[in-house]
C-alpha cells in the first residue's frame, strides 16, 4: 500500500468538556485502525484529525458533520503530499503530530516518489508509525506524525523527535491515543522538551 496524501482537519472545540464526545465521533468514523482525535498540548480545545487519502478523494463530510455540534471554529482543510509513510503491522496506540506553516520545501521538483508502507518497515525507526507530509498548495510547511505503542515512549525517546522544532517556527503540536489505550494524558509539563518547542504556537481558526 502506498499513501500519497494526508488530509488535516484542525478545529477549536466549543468547550473542553466536548473533547470526549468529539473523540468518540472521530473513532466511530475512523474505524479501529484510523487515527484518533488529537489535542493541542497547549490548549485541549484545539484539536486535529489526520487521515490518509487518495489524490481524488473529497474531504470527509461525514466526519465534518459528526463533529459540528462540538466545533466552534475550523482552520481550512489542508492536504499534504506524502514524503514518508512508515508503519509496523501492529497499529500504534499513542500519537504526536507536529504541524508548521514555515520553512521551504522543494519536494515538488525533486521527483521522489512517496515511500510505500510495508510490513516491518517501521522497524528502521524508533516508532511504530511515521508520516511526513509537505503541503500540496504551498512550498512552505511540514507535517510530522509519530506513533508509539504507549505514551511513555515519547518521554523515553524525547531526543529521537525527528525534526528540530522551535516556537519561532510557529509549530502546532497535538497528542492523543486510541480509545481504551489509557493514553489521553495531561499535556507535557512546562519546561519539558515538547512543551518548550510548542510554546507560543500560533492560532488561525476561522468561524464555522
């Protein structure tokens, strides 16, 4: 299987108390192997949903409708070309997603094909899942998703985060786990590596 594009939905919930219901709605739409709802480590009202799509696929209107009762505002849906898509046969349970609109990509001119997802290919990384994408409509920006078996993997491997991120780049970082995985954790403590990288991340939601 070759993943060619990722579709990113970024939203702001009406209230923090809506997060559980929104997460359930995402899980129902995504199925057992889909990605869960991810929450910003800065503000759990800011959430994201990421899915793999084909070039001709339309935005997931069923997902949008299912989340509408809980959403106060949304960013425009973004699509990313797959630059790397690796995962192990066993799905990851806990995920961290970093998104930035800064930086320059020239992958559109490189002609490099997307990396195929093959069984065991993620063994070359310290993660069970690794997706990297570049925007299809811009030469600037990057998306990185890392998945592990459990939340503690990030604390143990904090130096293995794949890109040198900083608040100066306007990085938005989301985290979360599948329902039942006991990975809906508190955001990283102030002063931690990931917290310091994401502190001051810009917001840019538009009304629903």
